[in-house]
């Protein structure tokens, strides 16, 4: 496969589209605030709980579908296929089990890295204001849009261009991890997100099936989002704070739970 302008555009959108979209929306919001002469984000929901922020993520895969058509390729060229329903379910079960298992086994290590999970807990807590259906929508959106971009298009096109699975996987992993840096997740949280990003990348390289990875990714995210109430501000240690007995040096109960997941 040769690198054409269309494919080059597709790679740019796949590997950097979410970051570019976030910056464009942030710049547009800042411009609107200046016109209205009010402080930025005044009266606005946290980005994590603003469903519009998640709906906009569908722009990236929509553009990629157009790019694939312009290349003269089918969706199968970006991994959209699976062998059979039983095999699909088996691969999803295996992949989800591996993802959750790695989270459990690595928990003791993450207790000693960075802030020990405070930033990740804060990011998860921001989703607590969403309803169950809204959280599931966010989880599915993350799985469908991110897997289509970073793994489906990104890996498959890089493999076709270079013939190297390790190179394609490495580039996709870095782009996947850095693509989460923003208003919701800070550097400490992104450091921890690198773990599932690596696991998802390795799983895609193993299965090479976009529907399978979308399901694994969405289910993994759903587990965390459905537990977001545990990390919402003010949901723990309230009694201790009221009595003046809370020790700020001690992590919250939610963070302790996260570290011991």
C-alpha cells in the first residue's frame, strides 16, 4: 500500500483527531465567553458530565468512514469483521477478563506510583452526575470511536504501509494514551490510563477484530463509569470533616478502594 494524500489525512485524523477536536472546541468556547464577557466555563457542566463533549467524538469515526470510502476500501480494511457469534462472545469474554485481571494484579504497583490514584478518582467522580443510561452511552462512545480511530484505522493502515505490527502497535499505543490528556484526565491520570491503553492495543493485535475490541473497551469503561459515585466529591469522609477529625494526609475511602481494586 502506498501513502496517498487521502490515507495521510486518515492517519492524521485517526491518531490526532480527538486532540484537535478538543482544542478546537475549547478555543471556540473561549471565544464565545469573551464575546459574552464572562469567565470561561462559568455555569457550565464539567466536561466529563457534558454529553455534548462525548457526542462530538463521533465526528472522528465519521470522517474516517468517508476516508475509507475515498480510498476505495471497505470497512473490513479497518478490522470490521468477526468469525462467528460464538467466537465473538468468547473473544470478548477473554479480552474483558484479561483487562480486568491486569487491573487487579497491577493495583499494588499503582498505589506507589504518582499520586496513588487521586487524579484518576477525581476524573471518574466527574461522571457521577450522569444517569446510568448516560454513563453507558459514554462508555459505548469511547469504545466505538477510540477503537475505530486508534486501532481500526491507525493500526491497519500503518501495518499496510510498513509491514510492521510492533511499529503500528507502538504508534497506536502512544497516540491512544496521549489522546486522553485534557480537561478530564490530567498527567497523573493519563499515566494510569496507559495501562489499559497498552492492553487494548495488544488485544487488537491479537484478535484484529474491531467489533471485538469495541465491545471489550466499552464494557471495561462501563465498569468504571457505573462505579463513578464512589469517587464523587463529598461522598465520603463527610462526617470526619464536619467534626474536624479528617486527616488531609490520608487518602479518601474511594481512593483506597481504587488502589485495592
